[in-house]
C-alpha cells in the first residue's frame, strides 16, 4: 500500500516531538476530567512508545502486511496496551481513540510538508487505512481480555458458591447461593453425594436461602439428589425455602412430601442433631475467684 | 459352581459383593441367603455393595427380593455402601427400591441392624 | 456425525450380558466419559441386553464410537429376531413399578441416554439404538 516514496517514515522521524506534543494534548482533552498525574504520565509513555514502534515498522516494511514480522513489536505493544486499559476500566472506544486521535496532527503535518495534491491524497488515504486497522486491532484485543476476565470470574464465583460444610460429626451442610442452572446443580449435587461418602455423614442439609428462583429442572435435580442420598444411606433436609419459592414449587407440582423441609438452616440443624441422637446442654459456669 | 461367600457374624449374615454378577450368580445368592437365614436363625442380613459399579433393575429386584424374604423370616436387611454414581443412576432409572434400609458403610449398617433388632424384641420392628 | 469404530458382540446367554457391560464400560472409559455417564450407559446396556436375551431370544449389540464436530459419543444398537413389540408406547410408558414386561428395560434405558430410537413390529424383531455423548 505504501510506496517506497512515501513521506510517512521521514515525517514521523523529523517531526516526532511536535507530533507527540499535539497528539498527547488531544488525548488529554478527550479524557477530560478523569486526568490525573499518573494517567498523564502513562499516556505520554504509551504515545511515545507507539510512535517509535510505528515509525520503525513503517520504515522497515511499508504498509504491505500488518500481520507480518516487522509489525510484531507494534502488535505486541498494542495487545498489552489494550489489555491493561481493559483491566483499568477504560472503554474500548477510549482505547481505540488513542490511535485515531493521531490522525489529526499527522495529517496536518502532511498538509504542511506535501505540496502535490495527488501525493497528499494518497498519503492521507494510505495512512488512514493503516491507522484504522490498528484501531480495530486494539478493539479486538480489548474484547478478548474482557472475555477472559469474565470467564475467570465466573469460575471463581462457581467455586465460591458451592462449598460443602461440615457442621458437626455426621452432619453436612450445603448452602447454595445464586441462580442455579441445570448443569451447575448437577455438579453441585454430585459433590454433595461424594462429600457424604468422604465424611461418612448421615445427614445433609441443603440450604436454599440464597437461591432467588427455582425452576422445574432445578427442583427435580434437588429431589433426585435427596433420593440418591437416601439410597446411599443418608438423609437430606432442605432448608431456607422462602415463601416465593414455596409457591413456585407448589405451582410446578413438585412433590416434596417425602422430603423433610425446614424454614431455616438453624431449624434444620436442630433436627439433624436430634436425629443423630445428640442434645445440647448448657454447662454450669462458675465464676472464678 | 461359583458362589458369593456369606459370612456369619453373631446373629447377622454379611455378604460383600465384589464381582460383576451375571444373572445366575445373583439368583444363587438370593437362594443361598434365604437358606442361610433359616439355617443360622439370623436376625439380620447386611449386603455390602460398595464394590459394585453398577446396579441395574435385575440386581435391584434381587435386593428387594432378599429384603422381602428376610422380612418374612423375621430378619432385618440393610444394604450398605452404594456408590454415588450408582445411586444417581438408579434414581434416573426410576428404581424406587422402597422398603430396603440403607446405610453408608458396614459400621453404620451394623448399628442400624442392632437398633432394629433391639426395637423388634420390644413391641414390633423399628421403623427405619 | 461420523462413526469412528465399530464392534459387534453376540448376546446369546446370560454370561454375555456381563461381557457386553464390560465391553461398553471399556469403550466409555476410553472415550473419557465421567463416572456418572459411564454408569448410566453401562446400566442402560445391561437393561437392553437382558431384553434382547429374554424377550428377543438372543441377538447382537453393535458398539460404535461416534464423533459430531468436537463431541465424542457412544452409540449402541441392540438387535434381535424375536417376536417384536406390539405396543411400543405402552412398553415405553411402563415404569419399573408396574412389574414384569418389556417396559422395565426400555423406559429406563431411554431415560439414561441422550438419544433413543426403536424399530419394532410383531414378527419383525426389534432394534433399539441408544446414544450417549461425552459431557463437556
């Protein structure tokens, strides 16, 4: 795209300082009030680095192949930039604007330095194509980072919200939190059954206080888990059934008559203890003298 | 012919199924246990299935039959050690296996049999 | 969907049900099925193999590993030249609790599988095909 007679590499080199200054002030104006000393500094560094990589690549290769080797350094730089901007909470537009805002100072330079109208048009057109491609590149990199973050957070959330807790000897509790979907419920229930074997617990309390809604599939999985636990020799108590969930369950026609249910985990725990043949007594406290 | 060994432990008979049983072996076990309850006047039967990686409707029926026959002979049955994946599959299969007491392992199974028998010597069998 | 491997075993006596179970277990393990999925398909196999023997008078099982895009699966086809099933809907409706009859194995095997197909008619024998995909 860029012919060997392009003036871009030369202009980038000769007018670097002026270009940098104008470009930076444009970016700062765009960000407006969010600017602080740290932002300014990193912006200056990023802009300066970009120009260096850009100039090097343009000189070495022209704009024939932006995926090529000579452009690796610039692409890596943009990947990292995009990544950190994503993590810092910048929008994709803000990140792409970093590149687009270079057009204005650059094209003003072209106008000043290139007399011939045809040559000027060609330079502006070619440079536009390149900068647009680079801008889109940062947007894609940005999106990839966001998706990786979301995926990681989902995983962490999943692990956080499905702990099996050993309340007492022989008594397990599974406090479920968040919306349950069919796939997750199956995994959680399997974990519970395995925990029952591992801890030799006869009683498991499944608490759904933290579950906002229950649909047919989830209710069925819960019931299947209770049935499976019973086949293995353990009993389940479902606690934390809120009025709305109780209504949903009745409407769905799910039959909970064979399952012990309690309003709170505390109630369930009491039932569990008494089934395990245990009672809690207060010890006499003698004041020490 | 190959048979599954039955151990006598005091008033109880203990069976531990370690092999992937073919149908005939399962039926032989059923017969052997019934005969054993009578012969030893056993009060309880414990069937340990912790080594079974699969329980289908045939084996499920065998377990039910054993429990029913034992009850007729005034003996209590308990099935112990069902693996989670087997339990999940049985539920999906739709096998209710009602009326068969279960326990997590041999130790809890014995405790259950003890309690049932003690209760039975009072005013009838304990509800499990 | 492409078939990657095929194996046919005969079901002619009671011991064959065990052999067939073991063969299916081995294939499922090889495909990377998790334990619950293995158990489900092996149990379904046992039910259908027994049906083939007891009601079909003996027959065959075709074990195929299949691939659909990136998903791997196991397809089992049970075939016999027995009397066939007169009322398939009824046979499928019967749950275990209604006692004897074809319903025992059929509806259970269907519940344990991802896909289920049956071809049968009085006097024409029976062919039952089940498929289970490997869980993600």
